[in-house]
């Protein structure tokens, strides 16, 4: 709903607790379509993938974040 910082703080808690990772990943993937230039969203998506043992997808998300930093 537009409050990205608050949403990311909530997702951080869920990711760290290994809770609802499939839902978190789906939400963050959706967010990347609307805010494709937001590095934090890509980093959080990478973190969620990593916690879900989806290493390849995590690396892809981290690479997308890195590209935005250049």
C-alpha cells in the first residue's frame, strides 16, 4: 500500500524467523514489478530465497540489487 519501509521491516522479521517464506517471496516478487529500482526489495527477496534454500534464485536477486548500485 505504498509504505515500503514498514513492509520491509515486517518481511525482515518473517524471513529471520523462517515464517511464511513462500508468501514473502510472492509478495516481494510482486513488489519488484512495481518498484524495480528499489535495491532493498531485491535484497530482501534474495534473503527470503536464501532462507528457503533457493540459492540460484537468491543469487539472481542479489545480482539485480548489485546492478542497481552501479
